[in-house]
C-alpha cells in the first residue's frame, strides 16, 4: 500500500517550523466520491477557524489547500476506497496515496505530518 521508505519520510519530515497539511478522505461510496472536494473545503474551513488566534495560520497552509483542492477537482483518485494526502508547499513536498479501504475524514495542520491514522490502517491491514 505505502512503501516503508515513504512512511519513514513522512514520519521524519523536517518542517523547519512551517505548517504541513495531512488529509485523509473516505471515497468508499458514490456520494463521497462525488462530494470529496466540497467536503474537503468545508472541513478545512472548520479546521482553520481554530487558527483565528494566529493570523498567519491560514496564510501558511493556503497554498497546500489550493494544491489539494486542485488534485481533488482534477485527478482520477476516485477509484479507491480512501485517500491520504501530505503536503508542505514551501518545501515542495507532496504525496498522495490511494488507500484500499475507507478512512475516516481527518484533516490536520501542524509542524509534523499526522501519520497516526495511516499507521493504524497499515497495522490493521497487515494483521488480516
């Protein structure tokens, strides 16, 4: 599903104080595949509402949000049950991983990529 070297790169990514964006999207139903972009935009707005105390927060992830939005509007990702995206535009870092199973919708902006949902999925899949 995801090469070990890629998982290690996500875990050890050095943001140098920049915000990074981690996105997990379920694509397991026709409705979720059709509305994935709109749902991403809605959820990211909810997440960014928490940034109001930090005016630079929204600006810091704006390009990442635009890149993810473009990908969701134009890419053929909809053949998979789930999708994980990791982006840090200022460092030219971008990874999108189609997933064989649906994942709960989760969006996180922080100094490190949120790989915990991905690790849980990999552990679950390897135990099958």
